[in-house]
């Protein structure tokens, strides 16, 4: 399961960093791959927290 989350976070991070850099970011070297995983993981975590907050908000009276 960790491998799947790592790959998804890397793909999301590369996509976002490529958008921000105007297409120059590749995410292939070790340092760049780490940045891509960090950015993608942060985005996934933010989406997860927003989903939980939305569930709590909609379950109220």
C-alpha cells in the first residue's frame, strides 16, 4: 500500500511542480524526486483532511 501511495504522490507532485516551473521540472534525480513526493504527499494530505472536515460538517444536525 505504501508503494501505491508513494507513486501517486510522486505523480501528483511532478504534475504540480511541472505546472509551476513552466514544464522544465522532470522529477528524475534523487533530490527532485524527493521534492515531488513531498509536494504530492502534502496535496494528498490536504485533500484527505478536507474530506474529513466535509464529512464532519455535513453530518451535523
